[in-house]
C-alpha cells in the first residue's frame, strides 16, 4: 500500500515546494529558505543546489551534512536552508530537491539577489543581529586568509626542505662515486707495478787510458837497437 501511495504522490503532487520564488539578501548577512514537503518523504535524502536548469544544477550540500556557509536542517516536513556571510557572487538561481525512488527527483526553485544596500531587505531574508554577523563574517574571512597564508608558508617550507634533502643526497652520492673511482684506480696500480715503473739505467764508469807519446817510443826502439849492436 505504501509504494502505491508514494507513486501517486510522485505522479500527482509536488513533493517539494519552495516558500518564496524570489529572495533578497545583503552582503555579510544571512538568508534563509524553507522547502515544504510531504511527511512520507521524511526519510529521503534532500539537497540544495545552484543553477538555472534543474537537471544540471551544482549540488552544494546533502542532508544531514552542511557546507562551509550553507546549513541544512530537516524537520520531517520542511527543509530549512540557511546561507551565511552572503557575497554578491551568491546571486543566482537555487533549487531544493528530494530524492525519490519511483520517480524523478522533485525540486523547486528560488532566485537569490544579494545587494550591498542594507535598506533593500525583503522576501524571506532573516536579518537578525547584522552587526554581530558582519563581525563574525569578517573574522571568518580573516581566519581563512590567515590559514591560507599559513598553508602557503608551510608549502614553501616543505619545498625548501625537499630541495635541501635532494641536494644533500646528490652530494653524498657524488662523494661515494669519487671514493669508488679512487679505489678502482689504486687497485689497478697495485696489480701492475712493473707497468708503472720505468726501466732503470745502469751507469758504468769509464776509465780513460793515458796516451803514449810517439817520440818516446821511437827513442826506446833506437836505444834497443844500439844496445844490440854493441853486444854483437
């Protein structure tokens, strides 16, 4: 019986109905929207998306989760959407949708217009204490900027550390290679000592013989012949 009831609701009724088709908001303030739906869909997933066409809208958040500036609250017959810290870029078309099992998702739209004039408030804006919200939005932006700067500094430090480690590893590898090359050359020299040594030259002392004068030889020959004649 329940599946037939859900099928009839899907075919002949609007499961999701937006409270207002146009909403306006002020920068750094908060806007809210209420989407009413049949209680039979209380256990179904609901969502909030942005875009002009329903079939191609960009889903921002699903129930029961919320995003940074968008909070979703499902009461069982209403989906309450709260957008905080508005900026002009938030101006556009939005859809609240409900996922259905036996038919196409039912959706309804609204157009949000964000201005910078605080007197131009109408059509579903929840102003509240604007001063406190403005301060909180500015504080959150400052915190986001600080976190972004910290993250950039951290990234730079990580990059510098990585470059230092790479340089150290390359320097150590070069030192090891040079030591290996030195060891190889030393081993080759020890294996071939004869090739590295040049042949030694043997020095032989030379003696110079004195020259005999020719005249003295002739005189001795004459003396010997003279002596021989005398004895004869």
